[in-house]
C-alpha cells in the first residue's frame, strides 16, 4: 500500500488491531503509541481482544487529515 486509501473502499464493521494496521499502513507499535498519546482511534475491548469499529476508523482518519496526522508512514514505538 502506498499510504493513500481509495475513498471508495468501505470499512468493515470492525477491525482487529492487525487488520487496522494493515489497512492504514501503520505498524502495531505506532498504533499503540497513538493510543498512549491520546491520538489513536476509539477502541473497544472484548475480553482480551481489542477492536476498532469502521466508524471509529473513519473518524480517526478525518481527525488525522485535519491535524496533519503525523508522518503517515510506518513508525515503531
């Protein structure tokens, strides 16, 4: 993936952490850094698993676009 998302692609109802990272071309470590910094997408816990809803992913992308969104590439924590 080149870092650009096709705007016609629809989000699934929920992502697990791995699928979210793959879809958004970011590392798992960078996603957890975003959460630590209060900038990650909203998440939900089901038992020990973490999920991100499609709506939360879309909201997060909009927020990142408005605020510059960091480097846009893969980062490690």
